[in-house]
C-alpha cells in the first residue's frame, strides 16, 4: 500500500510539472494545476464562449501564433500571482503574434498580467476591454485600441508599458478609448519614429478623440504622444490632461490634429546631443488647431515648435472660449547652445496667421525678454505673428513652507538644510540653509507635488542625518499652493537605500542587466550594467544619471564585479568600479570566509578591502536564520553605517524587477562580532581573528585595537586592521577579547568574549602560509621570484591574475620543503603580459589563500 501511495504522489507531481499544449478551439478554464500552457498553434475562443485564465498561469508562445477571441477572455491575476504570457521560442528576439479581441458585444478583462515579445500584446479590434494593473514588455506594440468603423469602450489604466519596439499604445480612430494612470516608458526602441502613445486617422469620415490623462510618460526614445491624421481631415481631437510628460525625444506632436491639452507638465523633453530632439510640443499642418490651457512647459530645448501653417490657440481672451484662457507657463526652454526658444515658428506659407498666445506666463515680465524667446514674423516676414499680449505677470500662487528642524540628540551637527524634493523625479527643486531648533520659512513657486526633507551633517564627518514629518516609510508629498507649518525631526538612523534590477538588454551578445541605485526619495543616481558568465558577474558599463545629460563610462569586457555563486571558504576576487562623474576607478578585493563565533555559531563573512589605500571598505556578515548585515567604513576606519537586508539578490542570477533594500540599524560602540577560522585553527594552532569596528559617533579618536588573552593584554594592531593572527595551543582553552584604544590609553568597552575550547590533536602544529615576492617591481628581463613558506609538506598552486580577475598564469608546487617559483611575466601562451599591477594568489588546501600585489614594468 505504501508503494502505491508513493507512486501516486510521484505521478501527481510529474503531471503538475508537465506543460499543457494548446491550439485550436478553446474555452472554459486554463487552470493553475495544468500550467504552464504551451501555445503550439493558433487558438480561437468562439463567439459566445468565455476563456477564464486563473491567477498564476503561465502561457508560453512556442511560435508565431495568436490567441483569437471572438468570444471573451477573463484573465484576472493577483499582485502575488500574475498571469504571464511569455515567448517560449529558442530565438530570444522572436515575436509571437499576441492576443486579438474582436468580440463587439462582451467585455474582456486583463488584470495583473505580464505580456511580452508579441507583435501586439493586446490588439482590441472594436471589442470592449478593461486592461489594468498589467505589464507590457518588449513587444513590437504593447496595445492597439482599434476603433475604425465601430469603436468600443476600452478602459486602460494602472499599467506599465515599456520597451516596445514601436508604440506602447496605438489608438486608430477610437473616440471611446480611455488611457489613464499608466506608466509608459522606454518605448520606441526601433529605428523608426513611433510614439509611446500614437493616435492615427486614415479616413475622411474618421473620428479619434480619446481621453488620455494622469499618465507618467517618460524616457521614451521617440515622441511621448503623437496625433497624426494622414488624410488631414481634422479627425483627431483628443483630450490630453494631467499627464507628466518628461525625458522623451519630443513631448507631444500633433500633425493635422487638434483637441484640448490642459493641466499637463511637459518638461525636459530632449536627447542630449540630438539637435532634432527637444520640443515640448510640436504642432504642424494647416488643419491643426488644438487648444492649450494651464500647462507647465519648461526645461525642453523648445517650448512650442510650430510649422506648416498650424494655428494652435495658446490663449485667446477675445473669443470667450472655455478652452482658450491660456494660463500656460512657458519658460526656461533652452537648447544646448544656450538659446531660449519659447515658441519657434518655421515653414509657413501663410504669413497672415496670428498665433494667439495671450494670458500666459513666460518666466519674465519684460516684453523684450519674451520676444527673445519667440521666433515669428518679427524675425522673418514669411512667418506668422505670435500675439502674447497681455501676459500673466505672476506665476502660480506662492507655496509657503515654514516650521522648525529639530534635533534632540547629543551629536554636534553643522550645515543644517531643508531640501524641497520633487515627488515625481526625486530632484532637489530648492535648498535652503536653516538653524537647528529655530524657526524657518520660505516662499516657493511650486508646480508639482514635493517632499520637505531636513538634513544636517555631523561635524568633522561626511555623514548626514535626515528627517521629515512622519517616519521615513511614510514621507508625505505636499501639493503646490499649500501653506505648511511643519515640525521636522532629525534621526540618527537614516532612511533606505535601494538597488533595483531593470529589464535586460542584449549588446554585443552580452545580456546586460541595469542595476539602479536610489537613496530614499531622492533621484536615481547611477546604474551598473552587469552580465553573468559562469560563477562570476562582470561590469560592462557605468552610467551616472543627471538632468543635463548622463555620463557613460565603458569598461573592458571581462571586468569582474562579483563572484555570486558556488562561493567557498577562502575565495577571493578583485572588483574594479567607477566612483564619480570623472570616471575615477577604485580597485578593491573581496574575501569570502566561513567562520565561527565564540558560541560555536557559524558566521559567513565577506570582506571588501581598498587595495590602493590598504583600508577596509565594508564587511558583510550573516548568522544562520538572521538577516545579512553590511558594516560600511569611513576613511578613518570607523563604521559610518550598518545596514540590514533580508534577501541577497546578488547571490543568485539576476532577475528583472528584483530589488535589494538596505535598512539602517545602529552601529556598535565597541568591537563586535568577534569570530575565528574554526576550520584551520585546530590543525595549525594559528588563530585568525576577525571583528567589526566601532561607530564613528564615539567621542574618541581610536588609534589601535588591543588584543587580550585570558584577560591579559597581548599586543595591539592598527585601528584600520579588522583582523589579527595569534599563535595558540589548540589543546588548551582560551578566552579572547578586543578593545579599541586611543593615544591617551582610553579604552572602549570590550568585545564579546571568544571562548576556545581545547581540541584533542596529536598532529604537529604547522606555521601559516606566507609568500614573499622579489624584486617588486620586476620585468621580463629580471623575472619575479615567489618564495612560499609554511607547511613544508603542503601541495598547492600559484595563480597570477590581472586586475580584471582573469587568470594569466598558473603553476603548481609539490610537497618539497623548498618552494621557490619564478614568473617571467608571460602568460600561459608564452606571450609577454602588459605592464601594470598583477595579483599573486597562493592556495593550499585547508588553509586560507594568501594574495599579494606585484608590479610589472
């Protein structure tokens, strides 16, 4: 009977893991139990039938197939169990056709779905549909909301649409489409000009007037929103309002299209170095007569770029039209030659046109300065005249912020400041120095929601304390035109750091994952582009993020970043990383150790050490069933910060959208986490001690660490050292403690006691492994001699590595007493190695490896 039960269990597990092939006519339910589903041919849901897809189901398209719904699809996942439509094809760039809806009667629904690598993620052809909380990624077109002839209600909201080759969302002649509260980013990756949201009209009797509102449309490689009427029928008249449109090639482009554009923020739309980019708004074509009202248009190369007899209304107080009140803010639109372009007219054949632009704010009250930013008939008689009189003398009402920045602690602080930070971008909009525990006030011309952040620096330190009204997890975003009276409190434990993994890209046959860093509410500041081969992760490119243009630093292929899997005790590797906007590099080493604490508890320790300055950088520490900790050191070898994180996403292969969150915890005022080499010590008698340093906020300038054995002082090591070697008899018991000491013999509290119990061992105690290098520097003419001392019977190998961590030469040695090897500066193929720094690593089984630097000239 037991055997039967076991067989049934095995059969059940095997069946649950097997894929279900699907093609032909489908309806009913695609269940989680039968997932994944392999799409091996065209699928049709007949008219009058419904296909329900359960949360957690995965559908793999195994070829260029399509799911055709003449009936209804209900695919409603959950935040924890999304429904995924993925490509299962061998070619990573191959597309499948996607999902087509053509049921004009019944509404389909897609929620919490992930749809990738389709020609059309969802193609709704005159079919009512509700699409929400989905992610569309790497499709040719994310969605098409087709309404030619018989448009249907299509509600699209709270989705992420990204990395489309063409459009994120294409809307052909659908007045009943409503696109709102979506994030639409990084679309238009192909060479042709396809907008993130594109409206089209192809017939004289067409109509295309969708609602597009409350979307964040950003960092698209082509236009943000385009309306293009190819027949010039003035059929495209969308209502575009309350969107944030930023960092695209162009913000909005209307070609023979009109409509109502209100209450949008259209800013920073340009690509640095691309003179063909940079319009906040482009309007062209004789049938284009859109209305613009209460928009904020700033930071673009050009505010309005108007051509070919377009006649938009930016404000016309004479016609008493509900959409013609102006009140736009058009300012600081300056190109890379530092030329102001508020309105730029070009290629007009009808010079009698007057562009009405009354009742707007232009960033100045001086008409001469306003004229400087307008290219019109006053500059060339063939162009229209831009009539901007009267203009608004005042911008939006002033936002008043007052309050007090408190600090109840005992640290000496300086440089107290208030940051006003954009909620949308994380950029600092305004900064003001204040006095601690004293009232402050400021009047601001705010245009967007913002955070109010207090900060101050610890004296004689680069460390800042931060504060806000509520906790760091619940920081409040305030609205413009507010009148605020705030009490901010600085905290000695700071807010979070985040590392987020983005969608990979393929470059030079390398799969590059962008790993983006962000500190709390502030803007993303840098990206490391990493790829993986074998057990190692490599750095290919580093990007520093700035409003005025990003800075890219390319690194050689094979530049090691990390060993992320199959780590073993004693492993070490080097990292080369970019530190600043100037492209300065830092070379550091990593050592991976498996140790024990004084309570015989296993401890994993990962040490990063600055090789150029010979100083500790940080130590990652983990006990069983506890979160990781990382102790970060300053230039004086004090602990500046200690962070805790519960999942080490970098210890496994990278996955898009994974995230590492670092939460700050208190640092110790005494040496802590004392641990030792439990593997080697019983056999060698050489005790390697490791510990964490002392918080920088302690009132002493520590110079040393004192080592105590059974309560008696043994010796000191420099304060920058976080390890020591002691020769002890492993067959007797020992108690070890450590204290920090300063020049005046002040001592910190002692570390926890490390108890070493006697070990029965009849073997001879062997000295630790050591190497000496001579001469250093060396050359091909005068080769390097590597002398190895320690266990006379040990066998091992010497590896020579370049600074990218690549093995250049390897030599083995046997158990003879004399171990002296020679390296002539050539690699394994006998070719001379380039001049520079190399790492000599000696490895003996059962002992910690020893690594030293050597220079070849």
